[in-house]
């Protein structure tokens, strides 16, 4: 272990240890969408010592982003999000290799990015992107950590190969999702869900617990959680029995 002092607080955890920290160092996470969800998720994964982060986004930093997208600073206004996020993440942990892939990713580029990762975090804000990411993860048999947040509500889920997929839960071609621009979002709400995505990704990589096949719903106004079991749909157009 080259930097025990940096990671000592998690290395002392029985579930992590030196071997687990080495596993994280050798792991790659793909984060698609470096906004309200992807910003905290990327910070926590870089801080945890992942060896490689692949980031994808298509936007530039706007003033309205700074309320919740905590990987950016006022000095980043107008910059491509990928450039700003990569620089700030490297400043946090120079040992974490940061790669950027400008979006939107077409099917071929998305497949290549998913193939290069050990775990994929869907931090996007629209159904077409979520369905495309889910299809790529099912085809590549890669675990997917999905998150969403709006107003005072959040949800997270892990989808693993062989179990239900995102399309089993929502069905492709679902209704258009509301956006934070339209409905609003309190910064810590989306931050909490993004941090939870990082937590679930670390658990997937370390083999801690089994969160797959469960949808966790959070009400930030009452600080209450609900958990729903997700069944695999044999007729699912993505992962079903055709």
C-alpha cells in the first residue's frame, strides 16, 4: 500500500482492509453525467482511491449548477464540465486516473465505455439516456448503479447481470421525466443520492452485501426510506427471455 495515511480510515474497516484497498486501486468506474448526482459520486470515488474514473458529460458549467454540483467552483463557469471536473478531481487525488469522454455517447462509444468499466453509475437526468445505459450494461454484463432525485425525493438501485434490469422496473418508452429546472431540487437531496451511488459502487467493487434487485426511495422531508423489491420481467425487451 503506497499511501496508507490517505486511506487509513477505510483500510481499518474489516470489510475493506489492505486487500480491498488494492482492489479499489485496480478498479474502474464509469460515471455518465457529472451533474448533481455525478459530482458528489465522483468526489467520493476519487477520494476512496479508485484507480480510474471515466467521466462522460456534454455540458458546460453554468451558474445555476453551483448550488448543488459540488465538484465545480465559480472559476469554472463557462468551462466544459469534463475539463473542470477532471482538474478538480486530480487536485483531490493525483493518484486517480481521470479519463473523459465527451457526450452524448453514441451506441458504439457507450458500449466501449461500459466495456472498460467494472461498475457503471448512471447519473443522467432523462429516460432515453438511462435506457441506453441499461442496454449497454446488460449486453456487457456490467453492474449498474442508478440514481435520480427531484424536489425532496430520491431513489437509488443496483442492477446486476442475471437479475432484473432498469427496463424491468420502468419499461422502455416510459413517460418523459421531470427535470430539476422545471420542478426544483434542494442541493443536499441530490448530493445525498449521489453519495449513496458512490457507496453502492464501492460495495459492488468490494463484494460487500447484496443490494441488487431493490429500489430504495427516500423522502428528504420526513427523512424516511422505503424499499421495494424489483422482479425480473421475463418479457423485458432488454434482459427477458426472447
